[in-house]
C-alpha cells in the first residue's frame, strides 16, 4: 500500500486507481470473497409465506 500512498501524495489518480484494482484482483485470486463478513441467507420459500 506504499504505492497507493505515494500516488495520492503526488496526485496521480490513474496510478492510485490501478493500484486499488490490482490489490482487489490479488485478493480475489487468492480465493477471498469481498463480502466475506456477511451472512448467507437460505434459499427457498420466504419465512412469511405459508406452505400450500
């Protein structure tokens, strides 16, 4: 993240954007999910609807 800090300090927004994209791609390539902290909802019928 030193590159991102440097890019922001010298106001190279294109370099800052590329750094963020590459860091995100690296995380996704390692198998991490961007929404890893969120819980999963069960698929199927809704809780409020009665079964027929």
